[in-house]
């Protein structure tokens, strides 16, 4: 969730020149990419936004990142980073779906570009989010056979069913640093309260993400600099053989939002650790 808090402190600066260059490239990408077209949310009213997180800068950056890669895949990977495999996706998953905006955007783009059958799973611990996301899918022409919503903590109820099968994973976690006791509600607070360094929920999700991704998959995860993303990148590579790269990055008010793009490079490492 976009929240007003200070820009990064000295200890949150990139530790290596290489990572600073990746951030700079992500900022350029964030400026150059075209703005994604938001799904219709006309079915929602102000009472709904009392119960679920309203799309904001982080949502826009997230769908811009997805759209950027869909466009690049359609152009056969002219950016050199997308090999087109995301167009072959048969299963997607969004953890903490809120209004369902990112998944509905992805579903519409994949249908428009490929006309292939793809099942889109979403989860949220907030029952109102499940209701609202389902309504968003319906209002945008996504059939119930293609959109499956599950109320649960992270992806806990779907791990057995989807382990190693998710081709595209989306997660906009509660990344705002808060006292740990604020984490874990089932209401709208769950969309922003991230605990120490904004990492309490994200750190619980990372092992699940590693288990869920298919060998040719991609995951898009929102972070702010408070989350120490360079540390996340190193950990995911060392523990799970998953490469994490800052992909799109923009300043929003007084913070920097970054979409971390995760791709498995050694899927056997996941099975060895988990």
C-alpha cells in the first residue's frame, strides 16, 4: 500500500554499485513504459473502499510492469529480458488481491493477445476483498471458470494444489513498516501493516512463492526501500535459486516503489530447501 513515510535512510542505500545500476535501469524503465489501462471499477463505491485497499501508485506501477512484459513478449523479447513464455501461461496467482485489479488486468491482456485458456487464482485474508475481486472480474468479462478466489492467509490453502505450477505470480504485500502487533488482521489494515522493516508478511510469503513458481515462471512483487530489497534478492538467490531484479521503479510522494521481478534459475534448489 502506498503510504507517506521518509525516503530511504543511509543504511537502506544499495550496498553494491551493481544493484544501484539495476535500480537506475528500473527507474528508466518506469519512465519509459506506457501506462497500462486500468480495468473498470465502476461497480465499486466509497463503502467498498472502506473495506478494501483502493488502487494507488503501487497498483499502477504493478500493472505497468505486467503490461511492459506482455508488450515485450508480443515483440519477441526486444528488451532482451522477456522470452515470451508468459504468453503461454495457464495458471496465474495473486496473493492479497484486494480489488483484483492486477489479475483482472493480466487476464484481459492475455486473452486479448493469445485467446488461450488460463485460470487466474486470487487469495486474500479479507473476506470483503474476495467478494470485491470476484465482482471486479465479473464486471470486466472474466468468467467464473477462469477466476477462482480463495479466502486464506497468503497462499496457504493453494500450495498443495498449485505447487510448481504457477506461471505468473503477483504480490503487492503490506510493505509499510509498523509495530509487529499491527500485522495479521483480516480487515483493511492487512493491506498495509508490514511489521518490522515492512517485511513480516513478505518474509512469510517468500518460501511459498518459491514453492509455487513453475520452472519458466515470473513473479512480480512490490517493495519499498524500507524493505531492504537488495537483501531479499540475495536471500532468494541463495536459498531458492530465484533471481530477483528491480524491474520498474518510480518515486511516489516521498518514497520509491519498485516492482521486483523474480524468475527461477535453479528450480531444483527449491526442492532441496523446502
